[in-house]
C-alpha cells in the first residue's frame, strides 16, 4: 500500500470524484479525515470504510469559513497524533452554465470564486504549518481543463480553475524548500451526477437533447472516452505518493485527450 499509515484530509469527500478519491486513498492505507458541508454523506462513507477495516473520520465544515477550516485541521491533528501528510482539495462548485459573461449575476460569480479559490486556499494555509514542521507533505488540488484554455459561456468556473493553477504553482515554490509537493490534477468532463446536470442544462439552453450534448463531449476527446471518477482517483493517489516524489507545481491532465 503506497500510503500506509499516512494521514490525509479530503474536502468535498463523499460525492462523485470526492468519493472515488476517498476510497482510493483508503485502499492505499491512508488514515482519513473527510470534510464536506453535508454531514450525512461523509458520515455514511466513513462508516462504510471503518466496517472494512479502514480508519476514517468525518466532519461537516464550510471550506470558505476560516474558523471551520482551522477546526478541521485541529481535529485531524488530535485524532491522528499530530500529523497531516496529505491534503486533497476536491470541494468546489460549477456555477452558471452556457451563460455569456454579460448575463452572469454578481452573486453567482462570487459564489464560484469563493467556493473554488478561497475553499482551496484556506485548507492549504492551515495544513502548511504542520507540513513545514514535519519537513514534508503532499497537497493535491483539483483543477479543470477550463483552466487550461478559454471556455465559452463558463466565465466564473474558468476563472476559478485558472486561479487554481496559479495558486498551485506559487505555493509549490514556497513549500518546496520544506519538502512539500503541491500539484494540480486536472479532470476533463467526468462521469458524475454533476455531468448529468451539465448536459441537461446545456441541452435546455441549446434546444438539444442531453444525449446529444453528451455525445458532443465524447467526440471532442481523442480517446472517445469520458473520464471516470476512478481515473481521477488514480491520478490523485499518484500525486499523493512517493511515486511522484520529484514533481511539484504540475498540472496532471486526465481528460481522454480533450486538450490535445
């Protein structure tokens, strides 16, 4: 097991990619602290993991609230003997879909920016002192291919994912002297309930069917294959493990060849 005995915090831990990442880290032996706004899904997942012999705790927090993030970090330190080896920032929202910039409401834009950028920054800020003291750690952010090029009608989401790339690279420079690697796993479209909602909303605005939108996504990938949550989980395990020991500040793209 690549992560045996290591302590990992995962935000947005229960649904979609977050659930797959949580299970993958558990399978590799990590001790987990799961965080999300809704307590029931993460408590259910933590219970399932404990039933098969894994170590998992759950805490309901808002990753945009600094006091709550500090509580999450302290709870992890208290439960797992003062260590935090891995942070995976999955929590985030999609925001307006198929909406030109001049139609985006201020509050909708700021909700995405706050959740995706501040909600990544705060957990990093508060795990860093522990990782610095340990002289090591792995931070894995979840970006998006809309942060690699312009993405029509997704201004809020694209802005946030471009910011995650800059955040990742800047913190990688600051954290590197302490043996802390910071990388950005970049999914394309992922087969989750969120993708289903995305296809439905695009279809409604275009006058298409959801299947037509889905097929368009498939045709835009080189491999003619939509990414699964497990594909992302595998990349996160790599970025969190010693197999990526000399990588930092990098975008690890998992998109079926959409960006080629």
